[in-house]
């Protein structure tokens, strides 16, 4: 028995993560009806904002498919849930640092005189919105707690003082908030993290959806050309927003001092009755959406990394290559199983890239913090497959085209490089450039690559919180 085959069997007896294909939006029957606790994307990368390369940025997104004009209540986060970004820094499947967000909504009951009565208004604001929020009828605040070693301590707001943080209003429109970028910047706070000498930063609020995918055609039996142009079809999420929980933490405060590799996972726990129940989990993109079989989707969302062996068959014997082969024949040959390449790439990290010194297989995004960040101008949206070692699957940046990367990995691009595919030690599809056809415009506005059906607006910031300003519900300015 070779070493990789033995590792795959050991993985079955312990715990294994699962291959992903894109991102997780409405990926399971139960979570489809609970968008406020639906984790859609997780990002983890060395900060590439100038002067911030000694920090790691962690982002967890929620509430998928937001139409910008979604008033009158827009997109509040759930006040009966705990939103968590977990960091694993010893290679095992147990969280060592847990950043927990809890939200509160203040309903101000703003009213206007109607006849001889004061009557509450039905709108979220009664005038132009500024950083003080005096015209906001409803405003959310949050606390941030760090759990470590069984203890829990509040993260302090080093900008305002105390432990209370505020979430900006969503981008109602340009009459209510004429300069949303400037308005939202007031809600980026410096934070004092317990046990960490250097301050970090936090931002929670609406952003432009950063995920790029040809989602309609993908779920219509892959009704597209998988070998077509990477810019051949529009991004179905170009005109959507998302809600981000973004942290920037000094790298030295995340690692254990011996191993530079960290794992990252986001979860949500919702209060049901008198106890909290896990409703969502996300590490690598689209584990649940396109890999987990329909009967186990809700079970996976409620599971913990140490129990991922329950879902092992879905990664060692993935169904999507078989389905793609049935749809496209020899243009998409299904690699042999068991998929040891996927075990190494998505479950334990790739040795020499982002595998911890000691690793317990478990599904999470893994980042080698010793690899320097790539400046925006030099970033490849194919990440490691594009010879950019600071990109996915070594963590994940906003610009990384995880759909194309994972389609190629799924179809065998790493057979023999990260591990064997059954008896195959080379890619059965000979490096075929698989794509869903949708592509981002660039890593930031200064480095656009607009061609084909790429939307020039599908770009990112080159500074924290990296995801772009959300689209306004009303794009016109004030009309006299």
C-alpha cells in the first residue's frame, strides 16, 4: 500500500474535509430559508494594502443574493445568532481562536406629526444618513468577543472606546447617502485584541458581492461550454450585494509561533428555544453546494470539523466528475478514484504549500502566513495554478477565481502533483482549461482586465475591507 493510499484510509477513520467548487449560497434545504445566517464566502489572506503586510485579513460573508433596492427593511443580521470566525493554528480540528460577533438592533420608533398625532414611520430613515445615525429609524450595533483556551474576553473598540461597534446602514440610495464609501469608512474601527500588542481592525457592513460565477447555467446541467472563453458569459452576481464581517489581525496573534499555517472556518449558531444550534459552516468555497449529496446537506451545515469523516465518500468518490463526463464525454474525463489528490489539496493542505506541520484532516480554508502577499498588479486570478502562491487554495483572496480553479482540480489538474487519482499519476484531461465562463475585471480599479462579457464594475478595493462599495438601491442622486 503506498503512502497516499494509506493516508486516504486513515482519513476515513479520522476526519476529512470536502472538495468545493465555488461558493455557498442557499446551498442546503434548511439554510435556503434562513438567509441571515447563511454563510456564503470565507476569505483569508495576507493583507496587501501598503504597509499592512504583517496582518492577515479574514472575511466571512452572509445574506446572499441581495438586491440593492431591497427596502424598506434592507438586510439586517440576526440578533438571535452568534457569528463566528474560527482560527485553527496547531493543525488539528479544534478551534484555538474564536472571534464571535453578536448583534443588537435599536428601533428608534421615529415618528412624524400627522394631524394631531405623532405616528411612527414605515421607513428605515427619515432623512439623509450620516455617521451619527440621527435620521436612522433602525440601527444595528455589535459586540466582538475572543474565545481562547476555554476563556472569553471582549475585544475593545480602540477608536470609540468601550466594547460597542456599529454597523452602517445598507446602501439605501444616493439621496439618503450621497457618498456611501466615505460614510462607510467611519465604521472601520481599530480594535484592541486580548493578548495581542498590536491593534487590529474590524468592519461589519454591506459590500458589493465579490464572488463571480455563471450560476444560472451551472445549475442548469452546466448549460455552458466548459472549455470556452473565461470571459464568455456575464457574472450572474454583478448586480448583487452581500454583508461582510471583516477582521484584520496581526499575523503573530494568529499563529502559534512554530507553524505558520492557520486554518479558517466560519459558523453561525442560532438560538432555538434555550440553546444555540449550528446552522451554517464554511471553509473552502462551495463544499455543501456542489459536493455534498442532497440527503446530507443539512447534516453537514450542523457538523463540526472533527466529524468530517462522516462525509468522506463525497470527496474520495466525487460525483461531479461523473456528471460532467456524462454531459461532455471525453472533453471532461472523470479521473480514477480514490481521489488522493483532493485529500491532499482540500483536506489536509498541500505539502510544502499550506499543510500544517502536524495535520488532522478537517474541512477548512488553510493559509500559509509565511508566504508574502502578492501586490494587486501581479495577482493571478488562478492563484496557485497561475503560479501565484499567495492565492487560492493557499487561503483565498477576493480576486481568486475559485470556480475555475476548483473545476480544474476536480477534473484532475493536480493528479500526481498533490497525490494520485486512483492509479493515475498524471492529469487525464491534460491541463484542459476548464471554466464557467464568468470572470472578474481585476484585483482593483487600477488594474482592470476588461474583455468579452466582463463587467468593469466587478473589481475590488486594494485596502481593507477589500470588497467594494455596495451598489445603491437608488442609483440616481437627489431629484429636486
